[in-house]
C-alpha cells in the first residue's frame, strides 16, 4: 500500500491535506522528509548507496538514511523509524541533533516532481558497520568515508557520478557542519 504523506505549503506549513506518495510526486505537492547523517567518533561519515531499484538516482551515494514523514508522524519519529527500517539501527529521538531544514525542489525526467523539505539531523554511529542491515529495496551498500575524503568525492561528482550531483550545495553544508561539530 502506498504511504500517506502530509502536504505542506511552499513555506513548509501544514495544510491539513494528505496524499499518497505517488500523488505527492506526480502532482508536485510540498512535503517533509527526514534525513539522518551518521558519523563516527573517529571522523567518518556513513554513506548509503541508493538501491538500483530506486526511481530517482539509483546507485548513487547519498545521506546515511532518508525517508518521507508519514501523515500524522512527527519529524523525529520519522527519522528514528527510517534509520531502523533502512539500516536496522535502533536510535532514540534523544540521539538526534537537528542540523536544519533544507529545501529541495527538483523535477526528474521520469515525471517525478520532488518538492521536499529535508529535516536534517546528525547522530553518532556507535556500532560497527557489519552490525547494520541495509534494506535491499532502499540501500545497495554502506560505507564509512573519512571527513577529509568527502570534499574530493564531492568535487568529482559531476564526472564520476558518486554523489547526486544536484545536491552538491546541500552536501557541502552538511559536511562542514559535521566537521565543525565532531572534530
């Protein structure tokens, strides 16, 4: 069954209306997502490779965990739920530190209109990578990347298709925030 999602205004305010995920993306409704960037105490960031079955940017590396906020769900609840569903990690809302809210309004060749507000958090990854269980429909692979390597990967994304190139500015802001908070 298709997820039900709250529609928000272009300013991110609740409208009281709900639509299916498919309707959200075909009609271009504004909606909320939760992003969680996981980092280690030794200065690495967990990156997730998007499943090859994804309709947007399959196979590219992206945020540790991301997903839609279900209708009636609080943002923090969605963040914790998505982490559990996508990589099998149990976090609590108190583990999350809010970075900010970022607008991401994009259209894709396949007809998807993605008008999202990324409610973005960071949290420390306190388990080994092999303890995580990626959901195969969401995540192809996981890897830890040292902070100092992120900028080089990002700079080359237009040619090497490592990251989602259209999100470069967002990644830069997040990487800088993570570096300042962790190092």
